[in-house]
């Protein structure tokens, strides 16, 4: 096992136990070792989101989309970050993309806002 993987697993454990602030420490270290790993970026984005670091979470989910533009969860999570920052129109676009990438997912579809 690599050091990055062990840090990633530690971060995921902290997230699962509701300790998002602690998770960020391990996940930031993992990211510094493996910056192109979407799984690390996702977990770190979640940790930032749970600690209300909306802009930091947004950055992580944007990188995820650079790595994998068709990642439905990354679009959804980015939408959540944008919504928390009051950027509803931009958020809605990502909710729509998430929903189109995973049709039938009621959770994604429920976030779509009618901006008309």
C-alpha cells in the first residue's frame, strides 16, 4: 500500500465517522502525493463541503470534472457547492448535467430548479 492510499483510507474513515475536519488533514496530504486521483479529490471535496468550505469544495469538484467530464456525482456535488454560494443558475446547469448523465436518479432530478 502506498502512503497516499493509506492517507486516503484514513480520510475516508474520518468522513464515515463524522469527523470531516480531521478528514481534510489526511486527504490534503494524500492529494499532495496523488493530485490526479479523482477518488481523493472527491473525498476531499466532500470533507470541505461538510465543513462549509464551499469554495474549496467547488475547486475539488471542478478538478474532478477536468479529470472525468462525465462524472455525474461531480456535477451534482459542484452544483451543491455553487448553490451554497448563491450561484443558483450555475448550480442548476450542473444538476441538469448530473441528471442527464444518470437518467432516472430522483435525487439528482429533485435538485433541478425552474429558472423560467
